[in-house]
C-alpha cells in the first residue's frame, strides 16, 4: 500500500507547515467553513424566491425544515419548538459536513472527535442549563426514579447520574466513529484498485460503500439530532 487508510484524517495547516495550534487554520477549518457556506446557500439563497412551484434547492430546504420540525415536535413536545432553530442548524451542519466529506480529496470534520465532542458538549450544556433555568432544583428529579421501590432508588440515582454524564461521550463517539470507519473502509478498497487481478471487485466494493456512506451520512445526522431532542425532552420534563 502506498498510503495508509488513516492518513485522510490527519489535520494539517492550510497555509505552510509546522505544528497545529488552536488558532491554526487547517483543512478541518476549511471544510467546516464550506459546510456552513453550503448551509447558508441552501437555506437562504435556495429559498429566497419562495416560488409556488419550488426549485430543487427550495424543495430540499423545505423537506429538511419540515423533517426536523416534525422530529422536534414529536420527540420533545410542542413546547420544544422554541429551540427548533438550534436543533435545525445542528442537523444541517452535520448532514452537510458528512456529505461534503464524501467528495474526492475532501476532509470530513465530523470524523474527528475534536468536532463531535464540541457539538455533543454544546448540547449537554444547553439542555442542562435549560433544565435548571426552567425547573431549578426540581430538575434533579430526573435522577430520582420515584416509580421504583424506595430501597433501590439511591442505587438507581447513582446509575442515572453516571448515565447522564456519559451522554456527551456516547453522543460524540457514535458520530465520529461511524464516519471514520466508513471512510477508512473506502480507502482500503481504493488501495486494491491498483491491483489488476482484483480491481473490478475493488471498484464495485467502492461504489457500494459510497452508496452506503451516503445513507450513513444522513442516518448519523438524524441519530445525533434525535438524541438531542430526547435530551431536550428530559430538560423540559425532568420528572420520571
């Protein structure tokens, strides 16, 4: 192999060489910015005409809007609609970053824990703050399973606390792990494309993996968003 499957995940400076600092503009920075620009183009310019017969861009924007709106309403309740702009922005950024990462020579920022951990921590802190702002100390009732027998409630409370603080870990690992795994498998198959004896099989495998990765790109954005809605529901209605 002339390259390593994990080389595609290396964060490098966009300008010059040298170490990467927190302020360094990198390939990850570039593709996150491209994702934000793509989101603005789709949601702002794509819907600016508001045509009675929508264009393709307007149709995609409207479908995405309705899909996430329905998700928030069904999972977290109608009182969660006020948080819809944040959740919708989260979904659109993740799904576009995932899809753009499938372009040749692109970089997938959502395959890095540095990106997904920040997104997950933002959700965790947001729902926790909302819970305490709306309910005060009563928000701690989320950890007290009042429907369980009294003797085991303290044990369940410890489990609930641990489970709550593990949320950002599982939330971030799920997204980054799935995106990294799929891209690495595609790279492995690409390495065998240069071998004449197996190149047809390799090309078919790459094509199949690309189709699967398109599905995974959407599913992982959906899973991340729906879990955000579940956590928001706990913040709005903390009682067991």
